[in-house]
């Protein structure tokens, strides 16, 4: 990945830079980005959202394509996380990017994720792309360490703090068929459910 800052460093020997094959004049350095499928987001009320997903076994080229489409769909919906059930697929995989696409290195794929360590507590407001227009305060760990596989099936561990820890927990909940509503008080949950029911009757959900 080319970094503009390295070109402005004076006196840096060329040998110190990563070796990039010279690009012939007029050639396109990188293939243009492939158009992505933007999936509609499944909304609350669809039973898909309340079903646990099975362990993911097939890490193939189709999955890698799906993951890129999930990122594109998440950015289009302006979310920071998206789980496969939210696009109608019962697969144990989610994507997270708390920078909303500003930093490609912040793209995190969580296949078969497991929280292996958590610490602290934080109560913050959160929402969900599948429950648009509603938010609620949810108590989550302040720090979590997750062990997961990437889109190629390689295992890794990642530690998240604050919003990232919250996003990990929220997406892992989705893979277990749990929505943030289930973490709210019964009173608050019922209030949101009643409002959604009304919206549905009006054909607005
Ligand atoms: Ni959600």
C-alpha cells in the first residue's frame, strides 16, 4: 500500500522503500475496483435475525467476494458493523469497520468469532442497521479480545476497546440471533417493539 508520507521524506535511500515493480507509463497501477453488490438490510421482525448461525466451514473465493459485498453494503448503510444474517444469510461471519471506510486497514472480518477475554464495563448508546431509527443504552465490556478467522480461514486474535469492543460484541450477538433490544430493560424494549409494530401497520417498516 503506497503511503504518500514516504515520498516527502528527504534523504531516504530508495533501498529503504518497499520494492515496487516499475509501472509502464500509461498503465493502470491497480485494477479498478470491482462493482459491489449492495444488499438490502434485513429489518427487525424477520426471523432470520433471531436465529443462531452454524459454524462456517467453507472458506472459498465466493466467501471472499461476499465479504467485500458485505463491506460495501455496510458502508452504503453507514454502519460500523454488519453480520451475515442482516443480509439474509445464515453464515457465521460479520464485518466491522469503526472508521466507516476511511482506513482500509481498519476492515475487520470476523468468521466464527469467539470472545476469549473481556474487561471492564461501559454503558453507551447503540443502534443497529436492522432496527433503524431506534437506539438504546447497552452495557458492554470496555475491552474484549476476540479470536476469529479471516475470509481465507486464517485464525487471528484482535483486541478492541470502547466502540470497537462494542461493535465486536454487537456483531457476535447477531451471529447468535441476539439483537441489542434484548439487552434493554423490558419497558424500553416493549416501547420500541410497539413503535415498530405501528410503523409496520403503516407500511413504513
Ligand atoms: Ni446490528
